């Protein structure tokens, strides 16, 4: 075992990056990792040709609630999930399937 020169955590001999602070022993600096963003897509507005802004994932359902039994009957309602993108210039809203 060896110690990280940045945070002094114990590192396995075959590791090249500290598990605690991401310090690279080969590059002698802290390495920044970018999280993969699967949800965000680079999409331009069809009207304005400006990049659309990702507003989040929204869940919609079909049907209405039936009074007291509304929550119980929600189990049998079709629910869909969509990624919502907005155009900051013209206000256009685009829906996309999150799995594609």
C-alpha cells in the first residue's frame, strides 16, 4: 500500500488515481472527471436555430382521477415519461423519449 501525496489516503499498489481525491500519481495533479449526461441532448430549435434548453424529465398520465379511489386506480393508468426542451427565443416546447 502507498499513500496519496495530496490527501494521505492509503492507495492500492496497482492504482494510479487516488480513490478519495482523484489525485493522479502519473500526472501529479488532481484529475477532474465529467459525469456523463445521458439526458441532455444537443438539439437546435427548428424555427430559430438556437440551442434548446433542457427543462427536465416530466411524467404524464392518461385519464382522470375518480374521487376517493383516484390514487388506487392510478396503478392501472398508462404513464409516460418525456424529456422536455424549451426554446429560449420563441418559447417552443419539444418532447423527446428519454430512452432514445
